[in-house]
């Protein structure tokens, strides 16, 4: 196996993993925002006794949103196919 091919495969695998983690964090954040509007902050309910961990979760959700906004166009198959049209 050629070394540059190995790094390309590793890069693609890493980006797919980051995309999935970011997507999951965005879903968690979105559901939490929706439930907060109804009076339930699930993250606070689960982690309220650990305010530092709760803050870390909010920071991770925010970073996931920035990551997805920055990489979405290149990672999204729908956007990718729309570019070729």
C-alpha cells in the first residue's frame, strides 16, 4: 500500500468519525433546546450536579455546530451532487 493512500484513507475515516460525532452532538443539542422551550433542560437534569461537565457538553455542542457549518458542503452528499449540476 502506498503511504499517501494510507494517509488519505485515514483522513477520510477521521473526517467521517468527526462528522458523525458532530451530528450526534447537534441532535442532542437540538433536542435539548426544544425541550428547554417546554421547561425541561435534559443536560442540566443529567449533569446539573457537575456544572463543569455540563459546560463542557455545551462547548462540545457549540464546536460541533461550527465544525458542521464549516465542513458541511464537502461532507454532504446532497450538497455534493448539487455542485455538479
